[in-house]
C-alpha cells in the first residue's frame, strides 16, 4: 500500500493552467508614464523619482566612510510608494570599493475619513536582518519619521531605534539617518545628497 493519499478534491485548478505572462501592472518613478498617481500620495509627490549621489556613513562602523547611492521611489497607482535603495563604498578617488547597504520599503499616508493628512507610515527592511516600522509626517518637501518598532534576527544588527529626515532642497534629495544599537542613543549613521536622474 502506498503511503501517498489522493486528494479528495482532485488536482488543483492551476496544475494544468496555461503559462502566465508578464505582469500587466507596472510601477514607475516617472509621473509622465505609467499608472496615474493615487490622490492620497499628492503630499509625497516631491519624493517620487530616481535619485543618485554620494554621502558619508559612520556609526556603527569604526571609521567614517564615503559611499555612492541610488534611491528609487516609485508608485503603481495604489496608495503607497515603494522605496528601493542600494549603495556602494567609494575609495579616496571616488572609485567603487565594494557593495554597501541595500534597503527596501514602503511609504504610505495615513487616511482620516478617506482623506490623507500629513501623517505617514513606513516599513523598511535590510538584508542584515533588520526590519523597522516608522511613523512620521510629510509637510511640503520635508519628511521626518522615527521608529515605532524595530525587529532583528538573532544574527542581525541589534538596531533598537531610528530617525530619518528627508528633504528636497534645490531639486536634490537630502537625508540624514540616525540609529541606536542596543542601549546607545540615536547616533548619525548615514547622510547623503542625491540628484534626480529620472522622473
């Protein structure tokens, strides 16, 4: 007798279904193409785009370091923004020295009676085992948020708090990011000035 039992419901409907094509839904960092921007995101519109530039990192590294970074902030027509960032270390001649921090996340405004205010929520995740939940406010071209909760894996960096400040100044995206580890106070972690290269 076989140890396998037959499924009394029969084979799943997707078992012999035709192949799936390319997703018909796209996201874009360029407001001139792709889906229409959701009305609730108008307060975050200045941040949408493809940005690239350089910055300086510090804590918890033993020494400060220079890096280059590319940030893509996009939407797909729904009521949230997608945040994608990758950075790489630079040597003294501004040449690539190795890959650095990568992050992914989502930003969304808080709706009150179906209308967006200036409050927003964000989730951010890193490959070194850290996930952060942020609460903040977006006013004009300034976005400030602090962690409401942080989780890390057993082998992850013991981040216990964070604060991020973004601003669009003279067409550039500037930010400062502070973190705390274990019981340390919030300490400067990364800051950069990024130029819009798309969107």
